């Protein structure tokens, strides 16, 4: 969610989900790296890098390369991989709605 919020410049979504990310165990340095440069500007420790590679494709509206899919499925399972892709699209939609209504 934070990667989508950063990429789509959805300030409300970012601020609404930081505490959830911390509670879920996302390290502060990963959150700060996302805030500073998004997913495109750096490598993250696993298990976050595999998700970042999936999100690079989904946020760019591109097909996810087969090797990236295989790595993500190996790391998160098929259901986890599908969840990353679906949630990326879901939160991109919410970000577009928030921007349309100028929710800051």
C-alpha cells in the first residue's frame, strides 16, 4: 500500500497506512526508503524486494516478467502473489478516486 501511495502521490493513503505497515512488521528503514524514493530508487531487503519488483510492473501498467512472477510465487506462494497484484490495482483505484475528490 505504501508503495502505491508513494507512486500515485496519494498523501491520505500514505498517512492512513504507515501505522498499519509498522504494526505488520515493515522495518522503519524500508518505510523511509519508500517515502524518499519509492520502489524504483533502490533495493530493499527480502522479503520486500520481491514485492517491489512486482509493484514496479503493476504501477507501470506493464506485464510482470515471468522471472519476477516465479520469484514472488516462490517467496509468497501463489495466493500471496495474487494478493500483491490485486491490492496494487485496488489501491491505485482508491488513489485515483481520492485525487479526483482532492482528498488530502
